[in-house]
């Protein structure tokens, strides 16, 4: 599949707002990472690892290709068209999911911003039930991928790292437990195990007449 | 037998006020594991579109409180009264005054603007109108409520269907109006004392 959809399509509006907000502020964060415009092959490993870490965040995260920091200034010149042609949606998705387990849900869109400037946004959505784990070793020249590793984005930092001590994945474990609990509640509702009718009364009682 | 309503630290119920209730579909008494987490949720999800956050989370300890299963914060600031509670069940209740009514200068400004807009309604004695309702403020308030709810859903506090109830109380006779730079020709007054809407 060749064409990368543009973010002004209705289904991508929220992602576009998120990218615009990041570009307006020129601010990377735990959930936002900027990359200087380059071909897929040269950014590939960094992108895959970062997306795997972002999938382990609440609400996921976005990589924006075409923005970079040079000393004290920001270069927001967007993605070069010759670089853009090296990104194929299927190829990027396959490359990520060759290493990510469970497979990641990705959105890859072209985001217009400013005058005739476009940025490539790759969003990893938050994992469904189980956190993302690296399922295989990278090639010999890429030491940063090891089977069984879990990558995270530390709080408050635009940085990707593997889990190295028990304290680090605390938020991740909490999130996973929450997702499981939510799935259980939804299932219970679907099969009629949780009677919704009684809920309103319970909420009313809780207010104690307030 | 239901208990008598709690006495609130601010007189919000004694004035025309908004009553906003946000509830998830299922009642789970401790879906939020702790009271400190309740404060943290409001801190993270409150909306700051303008000078006053929604809901307002006071920085002063004496304007915060808690019960066995809920946390609360309130404000009494220049005629604005506000009180909210977030329960561990994730039920959120918010009471806040109709500021156009409780802030005297705002009331005066809206009255002057309405008199100018609706000068062709010669039979109306504007000093007898119990209150004025700013269309702009109304839009802001509803937007803030919806945005706050959306953020609560997105951050995982609510799952499944969320019920939102928005009520306005004590507003009989209030006249809808807008600021002077907008066109406004009709006289709309609330015929009911309480108006509300429930959505999912």
C-alpha cells in the first residue's frame, strides 16, 4: 500500500490536533518525539523501539518526522519529499510488528502544518490488554533489541529505555491491570452479569441527599 | 429513610446554580483505589480554557475536604460559589453558582447590554428581571463539562457508557443575552425554575 493518508481526513482529526499542539510548542515529551527528516532505513530502528515504548504509555504516543532541534533553535521544515517516498505504511507496520508482541496498532498520517509544510506522524496506540514486549533479537549490528525486553518512556522525559529495575514498570503494570479489569467489566455487562439498573440507585444513595 | 443533605461549606445551593452529575454505567464502590487518587484524577483532567479551571481545585487545604469515600473542593471567590465531590465510585457531582447572577458587576453589565440590545421591548422593566444568562458563558460552561468528561474517559477513569446530567436551578425569569458586540434581538426568558438535560 503506497499512499499515506492526510490528517485532515475526519478520522484523523484528533491525531492532527495532537501533532499541531506539539509543533506549536516545539516540545517533546514522554508521548511525543521529534525526528529530523530522513529516509526510513536510517530512522527505522529508533522508530521501532520508540513506538514499542509508546504503546506502553496511557493514550500511546506519536513520533513526528520533520522536526528537529539545532542548538537553541527548532527546525520545522517538515519531511523532505524524497525521504517521504521511502515510507510505506505496510512496510513500516510489518517492520514494527516483527519485533512487537502483541502487534501494535499504528496510525501513519501526513500532517500539514504551516505554509506548504508536511510532517509524517506515526502514532502507536496504547496496548489493548498485554504490554508490548520485544519478541526477537535485532540483527547483529543492532544491539538495542533483545528478545524479552520491555521498552518504556520514563515519566517526564522524551527518552526510550528498556526496563532495568523493578520500580520502573510500575505505571505500566497499573495500566495493564486497569485494562484487564475494564475488559472484565465490559464482558460482565455484555452477558448481563452486572445489572446496570441498580447502578443509578446506588449512585443516588451515595450522594446522601446532596 | 434518606439522610438529610450534607451542609456545604459554601452557600451555592442558596443561589441560582448549575448542578452537573457525571456517572459511569456500573456502580463499583472503589473503582478509584484511594482518596488521594481522586484528587490526582481531578488535578490531571481539569480543564483550563479560561481564567477559572473546571472544576476548580483549590490550592488551599482549608478549601478541600473528604469523607469516607469521596474528596471535595470548594470556592467562595468574589461572588462565585462552587463545590464538587468526586467519589471513589468515580461519580462526580459539581454545584456552582450562575456567576452572571451572583457576581453583581457582571449582572449590571449584562443588564446594560440587554437593555441596549432589546430596547424595542419597551414594556419590560429590566430592574425587575431576576437575572441574566450570558450565552457565551453558557457555551463555555457546557464545553468545559463535556471536555472534562472526555478527559476522564480518555484517562481511563470511566469505561463504558457515561451518563452526564446538567441542570440549572433557580433560574425562573432569567433572560438569555449576549455581549454588546453581537447581534441580539429577541427576548427569551426561562419559564421554568429548573431546566436540565441528560446525555450519554
